[in-house]
């Protein structure tokens, strides 16, 4: 019996190739999104599954209330918290703090950017990381010890043994390699390229290389605290302990307004897919984002399944007599129902195959690289099980309603006159669905077009500094003077400047500025740069001059350059008045204002102008900015690389054209591509829904159309008659969607300090595009019915 079901199902799919393709394509398109979400959720749930004590591990997090009463949750805690817990309470078996520190590391031959963190010596006892070389009990005991990941050790030392080698960390000094990690048994949010011993921190703080956070409670964002409870201890006891500590700190703190803070205990196995927190450590995911992805995928799948249902019902009107004859021949309703369900499941499995192919195509596009990698598509047994269950669910979801409705046909009715048969779901419901689907499509189209134009505008707008014909090169402060001299000798280089951070990305940091000692401090962004920065970046000098050229050996700050916006909070009325004035930075350093420059978008065009201080400190320079002649070819970067290789023959060259980096940042190709893909899916599914509605209407009105044509109606008249109601639905969708799309786009644009305006052209292009696709979808089917010979529909009358 089952074999016969399969034969009939495949015959019907092959007999109606166009109908089968539309159904498989629509379901496959929606399944590609669902498969993407399934892989992402499965991947996120695989994190931190290999740690041996996960059920007894906890992380302490911080709940903060600011002066205005807004609540925040931070994944971080102050560094002294773990010591306080172990000293005052007998609950903790062992603990480790993770104190992140990002910077460059130098082996003497190569210099690389390395993700680092200081950890306590119990780190390997708490977590399931193992060492390929070294002893987990002692590797992080001695000061200035470092454990490298296998990949990092290979980058620095190749196939040579890394044990005992010395790594120089930027601003921290030399560390000796005491261990090399094995490849982890799974993914973890704790993964770093290097782990340094926490016992190194006291001396680094003493010498001023690290801020004094080890015994300070004021910095709640510096570290992360993980604890292993004793066997007899319970979570409630730990919660009470951290609450007691927080209450004591609050009692002795000078809080203002509604300020408050407390500590909360978070089970280790609840970190993945928890609520979003400030200062997260690693890829912990977000429960809200995952749920949003699942809901979006389910809505897309549900819409596609309903379209399948509509198309199946419309097409199956031709199979009404088949159902009637089957029942007259003795088939019961269950057998007919199973037949239609099997057809639906076969369609779903074929759509799954198409969706898998589409997913591979998606992963090759730029917009998906941050969402999924090719490695995530490597099939395994659990992935196949997830996909099989999903396709089974999709097939049943799509097929149950038409199977139930069509198997309920009464033989006498369908064999006598099929047009009198009333199917499930009234016409008004179907119309409402069409309006909803096209409204969502139009909203998505308006938002996507607005999004694209906004980022295209920012990619090409003037930020107030030169970004074309500029090369940026990461370089250490020690090697900067020599390389700068070499670059200045190159033909085609007009000037070279040193700076701490590339303008347009972010500031180097924030500093406290006072117009005179004893006044309230003013927070301002700052860069470190040398005297050539103004000419090199084409900054506009409003008053004064750049920094006086000083010997590289001079490290004491003496001068600063301010932007115009920094003058007002300092109570300086004009740029000319500012020149020569003394101000205090970092609470104690007196400097003189050498110049005032015009405001520029130092944090990017999406952020409004912010008071800025440009400071001069050669030891803080991390980039060289090279200005080149406009006539030079793009291949000039190779010439600059040659100068780099003379100084750093074993280090990779990371120079980039600033214009390209700027466009890559603001083109938002990935997000635009994903939004465009989702818009394409929603429009396609809406069009398939409209096609199903048109097919159903034309099938049920075929005899009416035949009679009208016999009575003299023209093809144009018939097409107008059939398309009029559908045109009204599209206009209604436009009236609903355009205002909503405009409002969503308006609120989105308000995020940006520099933004476009939403013109009528965006709304018209979106609406006319949707209208064109919809009209093309329905007119093809309506025209085919309108030109049909009326004899075909009236021969049985």
C-alpha cells in the first residue's frame, strides 16, 4: 500500500511540473532561512559542553542602577571580589578571575595581535582545557608565565617547540611560555589566544604598566569571576554571601541619585544564551536574539506553508473527480488523507534538498560571513536528525489542511459539480493573508532601500578629514621613527604622521580636562598624534599651529590641540583666545593649547561631534598615516610594503588604504545583503500566495468566464474582471505598508548624527517594484485563463 502511495505521489508531481516547482521552490526558499537558524542555534547550544564541573561552576555578575534609575546587568565584576569571598566565607573550593588584556605580542621575529587574559592558577582545574605541553597545575603559578593556544604558538614559532620561549607583550614586558594548549574538545566563550599568570599583576601595577585594579572596587568592568563551590555548599548560600559583600560596599560608597549596585550568582551552564549583558566575555549568544531569529524563520515558514496549502487546494480542484472516484471505488477518508500527506512530505523533503543547496549559496555571500561559516555546514548525525525532524514538521504543517479538506469531499458533490464545493478558509481570510504578506514585503523593501542609501551616503560623505590616498600602517612605538623616516624618502609620499588610533573608527580613550585646578573635570575624547597629523590628514586649523617639533626622546606632554567643540565647556569664547592657555589633563598634567582645529567626525559619521583633545606622546603612537600623491596607482601599496620589509622582514605587512577601510565599514554589504535576501523571500512568498489565490479564483470561475466569452466578452474585459479585486488588495497593502515603512525608516535614521531624508522616491520605487512583481505574477495566470477556449470549460454542461 505504501509503495502505491509513493508511486501516485511521484506521478502527480511529475504530471504537474510547474505546480510542483512553485511549491518546492517556495518551501525551499523559506527552508534555507530556517536551516540557517537551526545551524546557528545548534552551534550556540554546543558551547561549553566539555567542562567537567559545569554543574558546580558559577559566575558572579553585577547589577547596576545609574543616577537616573536605569538598570544594567554587567557580566564583569571588580577584581577583589573573589578574594573577599574566599576570605570571609567557607563556600568556595577554588576560583579564577579572567582579566582580559588585548595587545600585540612579539617573539623577537614576529609581532602579532593576540587576545590575552590574566587568569589565576586554578584556571585549568575549573575548566576542561588541557595542555599539549606543560603542567596544568603549575603552568600559571609563577609571575610572567604565559600559556599559548596551539594556533598562536605555531604562528610565532612554526614547528619549533614553544616551551621556554620568551614573548614580549606590548607595555607589559617579557613573559616565558610555560604551556601550549591542546585543541579544545569543543567551543567555549572563554577561548583566548594566550593566558598569563595573575601573579604577574601586582608587579605590573606597582611599575605603572597596569592600572591599580587588583585591590580596587571602583572598576566593575575589569574582570570576570568564576567559582567552583565546595560539595556541601549551595547556590543560595553563595547568593547570600555576594549580597552581604555588596551591601557592605554600598554602605561605604558615595552614591548619587538612584545609584546602586549588587552582585548576582549565575550558574555556568546558564551563561550560553542568557540575557544580553554589558561587557560580555566571548560569544555567549543572546536568548532574545535567538528567539527573534526562530520567530522570524517560523513566520516565513508558516507563510510558505500556507501558500503551499492554497496552491494545493487550487490545483486539487482538478483532482476532485479523482477523489470522488476513489471513494466510490471503496477508498476511505484515511487512505485519501494519507495519500495527500505523503505528497506533501515528498515535496517537503525535495524542498529541504533545495534549501540545503540555497544555504550553501548563501554561505558564499559576504552578508552571511558573520552569521555562518562553511565549517558549520559540515554534516553530522545530529545535524541530519535536526533537518529530518524539521522537514517532517514542515511537510505536515503544509499538508495537513489540504489533505483534511480534500479527503472530506463527498463523492456525489464532486462528481456532479465541483464548483459547488466549499473549501476550508473563507475568501476573506485568504484576502487578508495576501494583504498581510504584501504589506510585510513592502515594509521590508522600504526599510532595506533606506538602509542601503543611508550607509551609501556615509561611505561617500566628507568626514572632515582626508580619507582618500591615505595608507594606514600598524606599527610599534619603538619602531615608528625609523620606519617613518624610510617612508618619507619614498617618491610619491607627501607626508607621514604618527597617531594612536585611526580617525573615523573611535577615539583612543577619554580623559578628564580642567580649565584650572580645583574645577570640575570635563570628559573629552583624545588621540595621541605628532606634529604632522594636521597636514597629513588635511585637518582644518582654525587658530594657532600644530605641535612644535620636539626630539623623539621627549615623552612629557607639553602641548595639546583642541577641536572647536572642546572650547565651550572650558569657557573659552573664541579659538584665538584659546591659543597659549594652560589646561590640566588627567587631573595633574598641565599643558598648553597650541592650536584649535575644526570639528571632524573622529568617531565616524554615525556619531555627533564630541569634544576632542589631540595629545602628543610618542610612546603611545600605534599607527603611521601615509599621505600619497593623487596620481599614484593603487599598486603603490606594494612599494610601501617593500619599505616595511626592510625594517620588519619577518612580520606580516598590514597596511591598508583608508578609503577602502572606510567604505568597507559603511557600505554594510553584509547587512544590506541579508536584508535584501529576506526581502526577496518575503516578496517571493507573497507572490506565491497571490498566485495560489489567482489559481483558486480562476479554477472556481472557469465556467463563468466561458459563459462571458460566449456572450461576447473580450480577453481584456475578462482580464480586467479577474484582476480588479486583486489590484484592490495590492493598493490596500500599499496604504498600510507605506506609512509603517516610513515610520520605521524614520526611527532608524534618527540613530545617526548624519543621515539622509526619506524622499518620495524611496516609497515610490518600493511600491512600484512590488506592484510590478505582483501584477506579473497574476496577469500570466489570468491571461492564460482569459484566452482559453470556452468550449473546454462548458463541454460538460
